[in-house]
C-alpha cells in the first residue's frame, strides 16, 4: 500500500460556525438571514434590525442534527424597553461529536472533542414606521481538544419595511471582529466577515411570499478550482469557460431564491434553491437535489413549530427544528396587544408568515 502525507485544508477564517444558518425557517430559505418583519424572533440572531417590539417576551429554541455526530443550535429571548429599544439575548452552540486522533499513517491514539459557544447580545430600535436598525455584540469561545480560542465580533443591520406594499429589504454587515486569542500563533485571527442584502415581497391577494438574498457582496469571485473540470486530453490543461459563462456563474453564486406559502392560517410551506451550494457540493454523475431546501411550519396552541431540511450533499440532509413561543400568550390582555402590534408591523398577515 502506498502511503503519502496529506495536508489539511485551510479555512477562510476563525469561528466559521457563525456562518451556519441555525433557524429552521432560514435554512428552508437556503440562506443565512432573511428580511421580513413578522414577529419571528429566530430571525433576529442573523438580522439584528429585526429585534423589534413585536418579539417582546418571545422565547425560541433551535436544534440542528448535522452530519457525522455534529449538533448545533441556539436559544433566544427578547424584551423591549420603551426608552432604549428592544434587546435579544442569544446563546449559540456547536458540538462536533467524537473526533479520532491519528497520525499520518492512520494509527489511532484515542479521541478528542471540539465545541464552539457564542453569547450574543442584540439591540434594535425603530427609527420610524418603516426603518429599523440593530446590532449584535458577540463573545465567542472555541475549543478543539487542548487548544482554545476567544473572539469578539459585531453585526450591524438596517431594514426598510413597507406594510402597504408588502415589501422589506435589509442590509447586513456581519462578523466584524477577530480573535483575542487564537488556537496558535499561526492561526487565523479574522472572523467570517460578510456583506449581504436580503429582500422579501409578498404577492398581493395571495398567500405567497418571495425571498431573495444576495450574500457575500464583499467578494465578487466566489469560484474555486473545480476538481471535476474538463481537461484537454492532449495538453492536460483545464478547459477555461468563456468570459460570459464565468460572469453569470459568479453572479448566480450571489443569489439565493426562496418561496413561502401560507395555504391557511397557522400552516406554512417553504422551499428554496442555493446555486452556489449546488455547484460546490454536488457530484456531476449524480447531482440530485443538492442546493435545494424545504420546510414546513405550523402552530399548535401557543407554540410555533418549524422543521426544515437542506440538501448539502447526496449522502443526506441536516434536520432543523425550531420552537418559538410568545410568553404573553399566557396573558389574554397582553396577547391582544401583541396581536395588534404584529398586524401593525407587517400588515394584516403578520401572524401568518412565521
């Protein structure tokens, strides 16, 4: 048997678990954040400008059963104070299961553990009936066996919502910061910084809302060296695409499209397509549905449940489960005020879109 040394791939940044979309609704939309003001606290971790009075006293928990023993998720709670704005506290975690420790020859020397944790304090404020702003402050801890890293970061966002036109748009600058302490002196010190825009438009007089996200606007070329690219049989050189093909491939990598349908009150259907994920993760011989995501949501009594699956690879799809509750629902007088607030924030369909 031929043995040869290998070298691990280098990531783009430290604390990459912050890139993972946690919310089942966001995952069903195939993206990392959404722009829709409809009293959904699970959107506020990714988009702090959605920390608004409509999510006051709301609680959410989320769990993701990822690949190969990896699990991650978050818990969120929000309160609004009249003079200073709305706040949300999030606890985000990632656990990567059992990791086998080996040498370059495959000999095992036991197992190791790896965990990521982030505590996030978010603040949001209404500027007027259309504009909201917000920011998240993050304290991050990461551990891989005996190695540890600490970091701090900030997200800032702004959202414009027009309930009469059933439209909203958000601008997000996320993960501005870096490591206070890296795993080693040679480790990455920057976080997965991103500039993104998200839009949502509900089609009037229909139960349909369209989502569009433009991720990674801070970098145009999101392509990489494709191991399946066709090579010339004589020269061995990889065949290059035309300039137009290269442009449209990169353009599509900055687009994620999604659809949400509410066939009747308290039940939601969601689906999306992420072109970049499809191109990067599929195998040409069997592409399947890689890049597609789907999900459902429903309300039972005072609880809202969401479930989704995202197709990252032909071998399987992670499961996302989210439960949210408005604690004021247990107080009839407060619940009436909350209901009116939801409708004022996003038209008469505010409660239907979660």
